[in-house]
């Protein structure tokens, strides 16, 4: 008899026994403030055998403007594997702009989700929490969502617990002092630890990117924050310094018995490995450093153009790390079997600011600009941003929107043209990536106008939302 509860017993079970994805739930942001239709949760058919393959088959409007849905997560995942009565059937959508949290019912009709409930901003504001971002379910059946700021837009990293059935806030999680900034988090109870990363103060990043903010300690964060999981206390902070400005996506290794992982730092385009030392404290080493280029022309506001690593993802067997360079325009695959020394295996360009017809040019060194990418008549404007890997590690889906304010600043033509999702085929056994030149999802001509495609989820869970506990 199969165990009750959602997900898979182990990451390798998910990889080897999980089904091939047939649907993508895609967060789509409405970039036009004058358009009152608001954000959309799009359901995309990615089953090659389907008559509606590569089509948006359902659109779920959120019903309010200025939500700016960013990340998402499930009401339960593989951390609840074997828990009787637990079902993965609600997708949770925190809104960076409106401070709402929207709960979407996916279990009754996966191809046409519906809104189950909305937690209004006032319930978060009562806890002096705002700008909700990352959501993880807990093995207890509760849900935890972090907040990036207070109600005034100042940086404030806090975590809110929600009842997993009623979705009512139960209060904040942290005991004692709070971290200065927040962004992403990942917990690992086996080692009694949780790690949280830092973007910046919402009142700053919501206005756009300014180079002067990078060196302002009250604007952007540079630290990794470690918590004692059982005591709910912040126990250690590692300041990565200027090279680690804006550490965003954080991923523990999927194997719950390895106390280490990686974090991508956006502004200077670095990846750090964090791990637990013999004395019980954590440390972090820079293991990937994406080269920046000196550039001129096109109104670029800085002397150098960095890659801007805004997403990283790990395969379920912890063999490969994938990262994006949103500004330079490429996706990279690294072999991480030697955890301390990632090895670059493959690279695919999907646009960016340095394509051959860009007015921005690399100076003082040899550089061959990549050609623009067009798939089925859709030019991939903008750069690769959010990624989602298939459970078997053979297909990598990539979207192009980062944050609507920053999208309009860096890629106004991409905002005008609408978002896209491309697919990269992966040689998981030997390493290697190849763009599927017959796959593209175009969000430029929808009934809601040109909308921006951001994060992607599968109905059965994926390698960025599921957390495993050792048996």
C-alpha cells in the first residue's frame, strides 16, 4: 500500500519515479499599471502529446492591480511524505506589491485552477510585516512565509506561520533579534538549521536599481543568516562583503544528510558555497565568479557589465547546478560533484544586453557577441531569469521577467513585447545543454495584453519547492 501524504520518499525517488511534467503554472505579472486586470496565473500545456501543446490553456486573474506576485510554493510537499491526510493541492502566491497572499486551488481541476482564499494585507500588517516573498510548507503541516520589510518599507526579515488548513496567520516565527534584510530561505531540520538571504529594503528596490545603492548598507544586503531551527533564533550571520551584494536564491543540497548548499549573489554575479564546519558554525566560500565586461555605448550606467545571477537551481541528484546571467544573457550548467570546485560544462545564450545588434559594446578585449535568438517568430528579448528543471533533470524551462520595475528599467522593449518561456534540453548523464528551437511560450499577445512570465511550478512539485527529511 502506498504511503499517504504528498511528494516522494527521497529526491532520487522523485527523479527516477516522478512523472514527466505535463503542466506548468506560471506567475504572470501585469506591467501596465493602467491596466486594472492585474496579475495572472497561467496554466501552460507542456505535454508534447497534447493537442494544446505549448499553449496557455487557462488564465486565472487575481482580481486586483499592483499585486506583483513574485514567488510561490505549496501547502504541502515532500517534507510531509507519509503524513496521513496531507495533500498537495493549494498553490500559495505571496504578493510583493499589495502584501496580499492568494491561495489557489489546484487539486480539483489541475488544468483550470481557482482562487480558494485570499489573506488580505491587513493580517500581515497587524504583525508589522509586509512584502511577503518565499513560501515553504513545514513537516508540521504549517506554512511559513517570509517578509522582506515592515509596513514602512524598511528592511526587516521576519517569518510568518500560517495554519495549513485555514491559512490564518498564527504569528511570527523568530524569537529574539531579526536579520536586517530578507529574500529567500531554506530549512534543514536534520541539522537544526535554516538559512535566509538578503535583497534589500523594499522602499529602495521597488523604485528601481541605482548603482549608488550597491554601496549603501541601508539599501542592499550582503549577508547569509543562519537560524537554529528548533529554537527559532538567529545564531550566525556571515557578511560576504561587496562581492556578495544581494545574495538571492539559496539552495541546500537535496540530500538531507549533506549540510551544505549554494547561493547566487546577483549584483557581482557570484555563487558561494556554504557549509557546516566541525565546530558547528557555518562558513561560505566563493566558488563561481562570472566575468564582468567593460562596456561603452547604449546608455549603460556603469563601467562594467556584470552577469547578474538572479536564479540558481540544483538537479535532484545534486550533480548539476544551473545559473542564469540575466544581463549578459546566458544560462550555465556546472558539474558540482566536487562540491568545492564547480566545473563549467555548458552554456546557452537566450538574449541579454550584449547581443550582436545591441548598441552596448565590450571594449578593451576580444569578445564575440552572441546573435539574437528567435523561435517561431518570437524574438527572445530580455534575458534568462527564472528557471525550473524537470524532475528527471532532462528539461530546463526558462522565463525572462525579474521584477516589473527592473524589467522596465533594463529591458523596456521586452516589457512591450511580453514575456516568454524557452526550453533547454539537458544531457544529464554526460553534461551538456541544447536550446529546443521548436519550443516557445509567447506571453506577448494574450487577452490581458503583453504580460511578464516569472516563476514556474509543476502540479506534482519540483526541485525548488520540495524539501526532504532523512528517514
